[in-house]
C-alpha cells in the first residue's frame, strides 16, 4: 500500500514539470540574463550619455520588467502549463490591479495639483 502511494507521488511530481526540461530552463535563464544586460546597458551607458530621454528610459525599464515578470511567472511558477481558465482569471486580476493603481496615481496627482492648502 505504501509503495503505491510513493509511486503516485513521484508520478505527480514528474507531471508538474513535464513541460519544463533542462534545455527550456537554460533557455529561459539566458533570456532573462539578456534582458538584465539590456537594462544595465540602458542604465549605465545610454541614459548617462543622454542618448535617450529619461521618459523613454523609464518606459523601456517598465516594458523590460514586465517581460521578465512574464517569463518568471510563466515558466518558473508553472503558470504556462496551467489550464486556460486559471491563466485568464489571474491575468484579468492583474489587469484590474494595474488599472486601479493607475487610477490612484492619476487621482493623487490631480488632488496634489488642484487642492493645495
């Protein structure tokens, strides 16, 4: 009886990582490393020399950070291998959180500008 339970546990643990091989892990690692290198080049070379504006640098940082977050959540937290319903519900929650943060920042800026004491 206990051998049967051990076999099922090992089989279940193997199924969780079925879509993620060693080669895929290394591929994702090098993608994340490349994104990080690009962020460092922007921060240490491009912005100090004034090649692009700080606004463009901030937008690039935000986009690269979101891309890194996608790879981490999708592959290392195994969301890519989950069912579509769970992916959609988590994605929708994330979009609402970003929307509410944006609304709060806009409202806070408005109050700070127009309602000074």
